[in-house]
C-alpha cells in the first residue's frame, strides 16, 4: 500500500525515479512546479463535460528537464533529442514519441488543490501593482502634514508589532500570516510592493532582534555570556548591513542614456588616462587601441598612457600607436599619484579613466558625456566594470556566466540604488570626470588606498553631483587566481576602513542623510570578516563545551529565527533578482573573511598601515592544483567543525534529553562544513594556459581559402590571438598550419585577417592570427571587443533567485570539493606505496656498499 501511494505521488509530481531521494528533492524544491498531464486528470468514473476554461487560466506545460530544448538558436546541423520538436524541414514523418509508463489516477481529494494552484499561477497581479502605484502617487500623500502624520503612526505601529510579547502559538500564527502575505505581495510588480516586502522583512527581523536582546541573553559573568555576546554582536552587524542594503536597493534609478545636443564641432575636449605599472604589453595594447578609436572628434580627444613602470617598450608602443606617453620620476601615492601627475600635465575639460585591461566600446564617450553636458554640476559619470574572463570563483567552481558573480550585485543594483540619492561612487575605471571638480578637491584622493571611493566622497561633500549609467561600455580581465583576488579584496577592505577612520561619512559637513547611509553601508560592509568567523564557529561552543550561548528552547528559538531568515531572503530575492543568488554571499564572505578581518581592524587603529597593491592581470595557471597557502584557514576551520560534528553525534546518544539543541547545532555545523568545502573548491586553481581569453559569440564571418574560394560562416568564439568558426561544410578538411584568411565586419565594413589553421573538423575550424599589423589589431578589436552590442545579454541563462536552488548548489560544490580531496589523498597514498619498495631497495644497496 505504501509503495503504491509513493508511486502515485511520484506520477503526480513527475518525479523521474521514485526510489531516488535526490529526484524528490529536485522536484520539490529546485525544479519548476510540475503541471498536471491531462491523462492524470481522468477519474475512474465518468465525469460531466468540462466547463470552458478562461484564456487567462491556460498556461503552457513546461517540458521535463530531460527533454528541454537548449536556449538560443540551434547550431548548424543540430539534432534535437525530442522527436516531437524536430525541424519541419525534416524528410518523412516524425517518429512517434516513446511510450510513457501508465500512471494511476489521481485521488479525488487532490482536485480542489490542483485547481486552486492552477488558478493561483495563472492569476494576473499586474492590475494590483498599478492600483498600488496610483494610490501611492495620490495628491493627498504629497502634503507634508499628511506624510509626517503617516510616518509617526507607521513608526508607532511598527514598534508595537515588533516589541509586543506573544505566546508561542501567537508567534507561529504571526509568522504564517506574514509568510502568506509575502508570498502574495512578491508576485505583484512595481515599486510599492517591493517597499511592502521590505517592511515585512524588517518587522520579522526586528522582532527577532528584540527577542534576542531582551529574552535570550545570559547576563551572568562567564564564558556563556561572553560567547553569547559575541554572537549577538555579529547578528546585530548583519542586521544593520541588511537594513542599509534595503535602503540602497529599494528604488534603483535606472538612468537612461542622455543624447548630446551640441553640434559635433562644439563638443568639449577629453583626455583619456590609461594608468599602468607592471602589466604586460599584451594587456595594455588592446586598451590603447580601443581608446584611440573612441567615437569622438579626433582634434578633441587625446589618449595618454601613464606608465609608473618607466618601461622603454611601453613608450615605444605608445609612439607607434600615436598616443601620448607620460611617466614620472617617483611612484608616490601609487595610482592616485600617477593620475594627479597626468592631471597637472594635461588640459582637457573632461577626463576619462580606464584601467589598462579595460577596453572601452567606441560609443563610451558619446553615451556618457550627455549627462555631463546636460548638468553643469555633475562631476562624474560612472559605468559598470564588466569582465569577459572568469574570476577564480567562476572558473574553479565552473559557474561562469551561469551564476552572477561578486560584482554583478554592486554594478547591477547597488550603484543604481545609490544614484537615486546622489551617492554613486567612483570606481577607479570606466568613468568620466570633470576637471574643474577634481581641481576643486585637490585632485584624486591620496590619503587612502581606495582613492576612487574617497574621491567621490570628497566631491559629494563639496556639493557636486554624480551619475551612474547602468550600461556596459567597457570590458576587462578579472583576477586570474584566488590569491590575487584575495589581495585585491584586502586592499579594498583596508581602504574602506581607512576612509571610515579618517573621513567618516557619518560625520562632517556637506552630505545628506541618505548619502551618509549609502557611504556607511559601503564601508561597514567590508567589516564582515570577524562576524563571519563567529558564524563559522558559534555552534562549536555548545558541541565542545556545552555552552548555552542562546538561553531559549529550540522551539521558541525557531519561532523567532525562521521569520528572520525566511522573509528577508524572500525580499532580497525579489529585489536582487538575477543580480545575486541566495547563499552565494555567504560563500564569498567565507572565502575572504579570514583575510579581511585583520586588515580592517588594524586600519581602524592605524589608518596609515598598508600600501597600494597592484592587481596582476594576464597570468597563467600551468597545472590544476590546490593552493595550500591560501586554503590553510579553510582546512583549520573544517577540522574544528568536523570535530564538533563528531562530538555532536556522540552527544546524541549519551545526552538524548537535549536532542533538539544538539540537532540544531549539528545542522548549523554541517552547513558551515559545506560552505567551507565550497571555499576549498575555490582554492583549487584550474589549469589556464591561454594567454588571451576567448569570448563566446556568434558574428557573421567569411573564410577565404588559398584557391580563392569564399565560404560564409559565423564565429563560435573570438580572442585577440585567434577565432573559432562554425557553420562550415562538414566535408571541408584543411591540415593544421595551412594559411587562410578570415573576414570580419565592423558595422558592415569588412576587414581581412591572415590566419593559420589550428584544427578543422566537423564543420568547425580553429584559427590563429599571424603577423597582424597595429592597424589590423585595431580593426580586429573594433570587429569584436568594442562593438556596440558586444556585452548585451552576457549571462547565458539569466534567471531570478531561487533560495533552495542556491542552497543545493553550495551543498553540491562543497561535497564535490571533499570528494576531490579524498581522491587526491588516495592518489598520494598510492604513489607513496608504489615508491616505497624502490626507496627500500635504494637504502639496502647504499647500506651494502658502506659495509
């Protein structure tokens, strides 16, 4: 009977293998809701004819995962796995789909629930959003008296709801009611529903915080109060960052591109700065050529290479490319000093700054200067930093272009939110600044190692406005290794702590309240190191020493904790959408916490400590390996948590009275172990031997053979060193090393590039460019990296956040990392065991010769 019931449920939910618990978890928590096949709605007894269904209640049945079509247009010669989706041009009748195993009829009691679910999914909430927006814009709320009264009443109601004691049953009902309301509101589009979600999330979190402070603390002196106070401080820090984050991201501005209204011969003069220190010419050169070809009057544009490395080869390259070369006799204040030195030697009205690995699109100045010319008080226009190469997280965890990386949230949402409050930051590259504004504040800030954010703070204190244009107009290289990534983040964290100590945005004149909050969040965010370490070790106090750092029963704790965890996650997922996936922030903080905790703490007491550390670009990883130096803290924390988990298992047997407390701390420890395992996976550097990064993109192209034959095709990917072609005749075969030419197009203008064949098979060809002149290199960049649409729709599968999917992804990565460590250990033992007999024989021979 039980087996039959399980089969019926599996058939109803479309679980592929009922005997696999992973298939059940995927279907229940990760995959989209299963639709109801018509065959399963047939009851064993005759039913009256169905009533006509409204059109809005009809929704398309999603394909099972194993039979989904890939996104995007099909490649040449692609054959679909699903016969029912074959091409209409295919000859002959389509083969019949494989017969599916019969399923038992669905129980009658499920019919009302299924009907309600279908209606719920088909219901159109858009009119509700329009009504809420219309109601919020009513003239009544524009009156100052009414708004003030509403704020007072709302604050009083919020305080009462957040601090009123409740029984356990009342708290459970309160949570379920808020959860139901949140599940409805999150489906309503518009800004007002977002504010309602934020309010509900803050209410749940404030109730938890009030309960923690007033009812769950042991104030008696001792280890329990000390450890409990440390955990409470970490939670209060996380709560503060969450509140400030809601303030920043609740109303993103989404500023459009402003056209330039002046005649082209009246456009202002612009200096382009490309600062460099020790980067190779293979990194600097493409940026110089891209900047030289910016769409701007040639007599009003000057490109300057600012070389703090004093290298003759860079000077020679600048002269050959026709750009200006600037060097200085000292390297004081690192990048900020380099920019200030150029500021004194140039005279353009505006300054565009690009890191030496950021290639600007040709329309960069045309699209950004409109806001500068429209607003005479605008000191800076910042655009996103986009990276077409994978960072260590994306490369080592194989999430490139699938999971949003660390910068997508900041450049995709946070900066847009800052723009509402005139608090957009200068990010050091991909920006245009007004010379007169920089001169008023004494140039680029040199007091800290994060000169960009400090410069923006000084501009805002002087009353200047800044703008953020959330359109990608430049692309560059991400850090190649985790060690380089960690060094870069340490510099950022130290610099933000220095600003907080030397020029605290919460103090001083010139800033609005919202500007102070936006800057405070940006700086306080980098103090996450110590709180994250507390979260990674907090359950060990109980598992090791039976310290009760939270004085409450497990049931009461969960009644307050679950709303604090669930509702803010839902609100954040609604706001962030495709910009950040749940639980990935915890992974980033887990990887970096150990390394940023000390620098930020030291900078608070000694702001002058530390120096500017240049981020290396263009490096290689010869072999896949685990970076033991960078991963030592992770192994230390893994050992601590693993021992705690073992203690917890034993305590379940010898102290079963506290099974609830033990289980809760065990679950917390297991989550920490999975996150630390994923962190170790990030430290496993994958092999990277390409000197130039390939970008996957389909562009029209033509292949020219030595016999004059021309074959139209398209690119599969491209790089500065070569290109991959597809759509060629399958019969085409060329030996490796053969000379060909490939034609690419720059907005319709063809350019021909000589190349050698690297491989040619199955209608695909890999080419390596040979002996390109400087002009040909510039043309290649125009045809590929600096096109107007080069970085549109960059994510392969952009999707909104789903919390359970993020949790399962982190768990999978953690388990996979531990599995690789186990395999490495087994291989090491095997190698040592094979080498042991030889070592014994060598020692015996040596001993025989001596005697």
